[in-house]
C-alpha cells in the first residue's frame, strides 16, 4: 500500500469511528464521559489529515454528537461553529446546510423559548439552491452530504413542530441515498422517521384528528420494524439484543401503535435507565397509554404527573404534549371542567406557537435566499468562471495583504500543468476545460481549509498555504501532486503538475514572490515535470 493509500485509509477509519461514536452518543443510555473523551481524541486526529471530504464527514459527526442535552449542546458550541467555518472555507454548501441545521437544533435545546430562525433559514435556503445540489463532488459523496443535510434539517423542523415538512425532507434524503446507502444509513433514516411520525401522531391527537394519529403511529411502527431488521449490521450499540432494547423510540412506536400490557415492562425498564429528557417524555406518554388501555387510568395519570414534574423535555412542543395528555386524561377521569379548560388552552397555545414559528421562518428563508443570491453575484466578480477559484486579480490582492501583515510563516506555490497543450491539440479545448476543472478540484481537495487556491491564468494555479514552513509545505504539495497524477485517464488525460514553492521574505513584494515561485516551477518542469521544487 502506498503512502497516499495509507493516508486515505486512515482518513476513512476516522470517518467510521466518528459514525460509531455518533450512534453511541444518540443511543438510549450513552456513557457520555467516555464518548466525550473519545471525541476529544478524534478531534485531534482529524486535524492531521488533509482530505477535506473525509475531514468534513468527521466534523459533521463531531458536531452532531453535541445534540444530546442542553449541557452537551452548550459545551459543544465550538464544534458546531467549526463545522460551519470548515464547510464555508472548503466550498461544501451541503455540509454548510448541515452545520446551520445542527446549530439551529442546538440553540433550541439550550433555550426552547428563544426561536431564532437565522440558522434554520440559512439551511433551507441552501438546500433548495440548485447550485448547492450540483456541488463539484463525486456522486456518492454528494448524495451522502445531501441526504445528511436533509436529515439534519428535518430534525430541526421536527423540533419546531413542522412535521409534514420534516417528513418530506426525510423522504427526499432517502431517495438521494438510493444506491449509496449502507445498513447503518438505513437504520439511521428509519429511526429518524420513527421519531418524526410518533411526534406527528401526537400532534394530530392534540388537533383532534384521531384517524391521522392512527395512520402516523402505524407508519412509525412499520419504520421501527424496518430499523430492527437492519440494526444488526449498523454501528448502533447492543445489536446482539432486540432493537427495542437498543433504542427507546422503537419501544415507544410499537406501544403507541397497539397500546397494552405487553409493552409495560420494557417501557418501565427504559424509564429507569434512559438519560435524555425527550426520550423520557415519549416513554412516559407511551406508558400512560398502555396503563390506560389496561384500565389503570389513575396509574396513567400519576405517570404523566411524574413526567410533568421531572426534568423538562428539551422541545417545548413535547413538554406541552405531556401536560396536554395529563390534562385530557385527568379531565376524562374526574370530569373536571377546570382540567378540560386547561387542556384546551394548551392546544390553542400549540397551534398559535406553530403558526408564529412557521410565519417567522418563511420570512427568514426569503431573506436568506436573497442574501445568498446577492453574495453569489459579488463572489462571481472575483472568481474564475471555469474553475470557480479566485482569479489572478483577487489572488494578487490577497497576497499583497499577506506579505504586508502576516505574523507567521506561509508558503506560495506556483503550479503548472504538464502535457496540457497536448490535451488541447490531441482532443479539443472542450476536453482541456474539463481537465482544468478536474485538476482544480483535485488540488483544492488537497489543501487545508485555511489555505487558498487560485487560477493564475491558462493552465497555471497558485496555492497560498498559511501558517506553515517551507518543509511542511513541500509535503502538502507533494500529496497534491500525487492526487493529480492519480486522476483516471478519462478525467485527467494523463496530465501531471510541476510545482515551485517559496517562503516569502518579510516585506517582499507580491510580484517578486510569484517570480521566485515561477523560477522554481520551471526547475521542476525542466527536470521532467511531476515534481515539487523549492527556491
């Protein structure tokens, strides 16, 4: 196995480990201190790998593990911000949508009453932008990023009580994953759908629509069964036992579909060990249904009263559902008009909150969409239209600023394609353009998120590597060179790159820096090309 293959394998193993930790963190009873320690180690390790697609997958998994409780969401704010910064710097719009959706959900966990639509609107404006869905990535990577973004947005919409839109997001994500999903993806999708259908069914009951509630509970039970069938081949812990003993939402779905005594032991067992307040609320609701179904209405009301007085669910809608269920059950049991009035008030409050949030979000999405379009227009003025990279004038402005103000070492590399004229002459200029785009993508993916790649003109690119000495820059650039050399023949047409790298001197003019890099590049080219030289 080559050094590059070892590097790629290490990056993939980090992604796998991140997915495992994410599954453990979101399981019914996670060992949070252990998960936190593993995540801290993983966060350090991912910094040593330069493949941006794999690094992005790890950053998203790290960010998603913060969505356990208000405490973990507050403590993990830097991971959420880091994901958004990374996705923006790498030009990964779908990963950026995930970041905004996850941060929006975290904000609701920290303060359920303070709905700030900025992140939700940013995520929705990105996901409906055709340019984002046409991101320049391999098809399987693009499909996974899109499906994950849709799922992350759906979870946020579910937290806001917008279940119909959330369910459509999940369905869209599932369609995008066809042909690209593994068993773990399937289980994750089904578990997410179980939760949205359960909560949607409870909302239908709040709105006095029992037929819709029954349909959604039946759908949740079917999705739960599908998750159970695939669970053994996923990263979720405890798959040697039944899935209902691995994930509490599965037990809840089956209990709400057909409430009765058969479910009580398992629901009680989960209540004794689960950590998440939202899971406890759903388990209490399901257990109360089963108790009431067996004629134990007083016990059911007592269970709901205990849930209402215990740790509050993160989501205000779920909290109101617990109180509303208690009010209706108590009113039915004692025919108390005061309880009936309280139940009606809660239902009206739910409807009003839902309508207000929906209206606020629609306006925010309109604003975010316009702002995104305006930003795209401004960026297009400084970008090369073929590759989407900054063009020569933008590069020279950036380089002049860095030379004047940089407090730490950085490197500048001039990259020239070998045999590119042969591609144009032998094939066509259209093929040449496709090669330029493929090389630009390969080079960009080899850089860190703090680095800059620009098209300097023709078949030349310039890379500006920040906070790095010349020796380490040579290592990064050699990996980039190897990536271009390894492009499949139909994509790269056999081109390679010659690279010249320099470390700017204090106060050295930008033009002089580029001339030195150009001379080093020609040394590499005269030596046969496909190599990196320094000056």
